[in-house]
């Protein structure tokens, strides 16, 4: 099934035919069968294109239906000519033009989507399910930023952006398609698309092709249950006698119905109803944490200037239970986005950075509800956001802060009541003392810069709170950074720890949005380099997630830094997902790399942790060394399979 989905999302097939002399246009006529074949084969991609070009509107669900309707209405009723449509000319070889049938259908989809509001008003051509709202899955912060950037563009500019970044058309090709679709000022549309304030990474295919913009991968939510119940009372009352009689006639004796003792759909449940009652929220006193058996989120008091606003709390709980189509919902991997099983705990309710924020905790998850401070969109849920993150088992340092607001490259934290001071530090510059970060009476910090992905990483901000070192990886719960052996990691306070993280920090960018709980850097070996070139530090960095699965390990060698760059980034030699490598269950490591010495000679270097007693290289470079270090002459481009023997008699494979 996954393979089939990947084929459906693949770039439309290309046809390799000789280029006609003089650059003629594609075939003069497109058959209905040819157009239908292209539509069926590339249906998911065409619907995605229509969804991206259509006006944002007030409801993502309505835009989903409109996108499907637009594509299904593009099939021509008879053979159609392509002359004068501006379809791109054919090219030979690897640059051959796309399937003319697909280009023809894509143009019709683009025309219909650019009609805008009319397309949204027309009913879809496929059945709807009563009582359900369908909308795409929510993506991460980058997808949300890209969606907001596209919403700010005009229709032609959105079409230009999609043609170039999703369809990968060149600027001249995109301009011709826009003009064929009826865009009068195609050049201005392309210029506007270039000026779009898109997030870093938005030019990658992976972002535009994420589930956030996939109208074929949908999630369902019920419509307003209370309103439906009110509207349905008359019908229920009129049919009550018929239902009772039918039940009596159809049930022999005292037998069960087909659902046994299960409650009927949407029946009131005491625990579910209690979870929606603001009066039943758990509110911890301001001093309870001092006598608490464990310092965790359950010991946090309720803070903020809106903790007594019952209307706000009721809205937050209702949106949590049944988010509307206009609510932006996000969740860290492995985090359920469903309603609470019972009354939750209130952590915060107040105004932060022009938004009203409510933080709730249900023992397993932290939930953040946010709405505009001016009240816009509170009636239908448009403009509200709902974020979920797992924090089960968090205690002590792991429960010292939560993200309460994220705006314009800054983040504000809600700190634990036992946190008395905070300092902003730059991991890449461990010699600088950092800057004090003020903490308000409500526990909210002043804005702290968030790490920004960049081609050249020159800074990585982190927050030090009374010892623990935290960094923002784009989620509600910041990741805690540690240093030391896997079974006894410590804080990043001593100079060796700060130096190791200064040369490792920029690798944290690969862990964004993965639900990371802690990241530990462990120096498992320090190897003398050949020809007296100094010492190289071998590190294994392991990221643990809140859900347990999805851990990541990375081996890295940090050779002597060049003059003037004492904290130059190390070289990553291997990455692994899942497994127990470099973790508390398997606190051992073996890694290797092909290294070029300052004299220009190549060497195969390998190092193991203290448990390794010998290392063997084969399948390319053949070498063997007693002990936990290996250095063998090699050539550029050589490869080798590494294995080691452990003191206990076992065998260890190199991280790869």
C-alpha cells in the first residue's frame, strides 16, 4: 500500500520522443480517454495542486471538497485541441516534456482553481458523510508557516508558486501555463511568488508534498454534536414510538442487541462530560510543589491572569474534545490528539504575545490551546490552534519548562515553580557567559531566540535553568541536553562537556519535530592520530523520545580544530534510527571513518568504547588491531566493514 501511495505521489511520467523541428507544440488533439487516463493516474497530485491554488477560505474541509470537485469536473466531454493553450514544447532525453494528457488536465484544473470563490460555492461531485468533517492532517511549524505564506498571496501568485515549486516548471514554462490559464499579469504573479515570506525548507519537495497539503489523506472529526442533538430532537421524538416498537418486536426474550452492552453512539458519558466542565479542572496550589513527593507537572500551580475565566476554559476544553475544521491541530509523533478521559489539570491561562493561551495536562500529555486575543474567530474556531505533546514520566529537570508562546523567531517558556533563574546561552560559543532571562510572576520568561535552520550554523541558543540545559526543537516540551556515559549522564557544565556540545550543537537541527525528550553526548574514545597529528575525540550522540520508539544515534569524530576555529563542527560518520546503540541498555560503541591527514595521506580510523578489545576491518580495507583503536593506510573512496570483540566475549558491529 505504501509503495502504491508513493507511485501516486510521484512526479508525472515523462515521455521520451524526438523533439519536433522548430519547437512545435504538443499533439494537436487530446482524446477523452487520454485525459481520463492522466486524471486517474495523477489524481492525488492534481487534487493537491487544486487545494494549494484555491482561496484559503474559512474552512479547510470545504476547500478539500472543492479541490476534489474541481479535479473531477475537468474531464472534457469530447476530444479537445491543444493549439493556443501554451503547453510547453517537447524536449528529448532526460528533459523530455511531461505527458501531454497530464499537462492538458493540469491546465484545466488550474483554470478552475483560479476561479476562486465560484469553485468553493459549487457542490462536490462525490458523496458526503453526514455528521463528519474531513480535513487534511496537520503538519509541523514549517508547514503552518508555509500555509500562512501561501494564504497571503493572490490566486495567480499561489498558482505560480505551486507550478514552480511543486510541478518544478521553469520560470518561462510557468509563465506560459499561467497565461494559458487566463492570468493576465503572469510576470507579476511570478514576482509576487518570489517575494513570499516562506520558511526555510519550503523550496524542498518534501514540504509542499507533506500531509498538511494532501487532500487525499484526510482525518475525520464529528460536527457540532450539541447543535446536531438540538436539531434532531424533533425527529427523535416523532420516531421514538416506532423505534421502541421495532426494538420490542426484534428482540426475542431478554437478549442483547448487536452491540451488546455498549452505549449508543454519542451517548453521554460521565467521565467525558466531566472533562468538559471547567469547574472540575484540577488546580494545584502555589505551594504544593514544596511538599510534593515528586517534582513533576502535577505539582505545578495554575498561573496566568485568566485562570478564573470560565468561558475561556470552556472553549479550550470544547475545542480539545472536538476541534472544528478551522482549528490548526498539531501533535508530536506518537501523541494521541483525542479528548481527555477525565478532568485535566490547569497549568496556565493568560494573554501572551497578543494571544490567549491555555495549557492543560492530563497526566500523559500537555495540551496548548491558543486563540487571538482580540476574540476574532472564537465563534467558529477559525484562528484557534491546538497542540499536543507527550510528557509522560516527566519529573525534575524534564519538567522544568514548557513552551507557552512562539512568535517571530522567539519563544517564551513557562517555567516550573522551583526554577528561580534562567540564562540564555549559545552552545556554539561556550566561552561566553550568556545573558540573564527574566521570569515574570506568572512564571513566563521574556522572549528567547529559537534556533534558526541555516546553511552555515553560527549560533544555537539554549536556556539554562538552575543547572538543566534546554533547547527548543519546535515542540511544546523543550529537549534536555546532557553529557556523559549513557547510564549516568550529567549536566553540560564542565568545560569538556561544553566544548563537546559546541562542536555538536548544529547537528540538533535534524531532530526537529521528532518528539525528542533528551539528547546525550558521550565521548567514548580519544584516539591518537597517525603521523603525530594530535588527538581525535569520538562522540556518540543519542536522542531519546517521549514515546520510547524513534530514538536516533549519531557517531561523530572531532579532529583537532583548525587554527582560529576552536569549536568547528565535528564530522558525522554514521547515523542510526531505533535500536539500543549508545543507550543505557547497550552502553558501548564502535565507529570508523576514512580520514585524510594534513600530509595528504588517507587512513581508515576506527575506535571503540572501553569494552572493545579488538577491531577488524574487511570488504575493502583489510586490517586488524588489538585494543580499541585501529589506524590502517587506505585510499580515497575505500570502504570497509568494521566489527569488534568485547571483553565479555560478545561481538559489536560499527554504527552505520
